[in-house]
């Protein structure tokens, strides 16, 4: 069976902002959304950054 796929838009929800335009603007400005996890205890996880 063959199925067709149609992409009708693009969206992004990132640590840098909601929407492609806001996220891309902050990426171009050199900002990073990677930071230490502080919302819960991540000390037993393999990584404490996200």
C-alpha cells in the first residue's frame, strides 16, 4: 500500500521559545537552551543537563 504525505506547516516548541521564528532568532543570536535540570532531582540519571 502506498500512502501520500503532505506537510502543511512547520512548528517548534523549544527551550528557546515557542515558534520557529523565535527559536531561530535566538539560535542565530548564539543562545542555548541546554541547562542543568532543576525541576526535579536528576542526580541518579546518567545526565543532569537537558
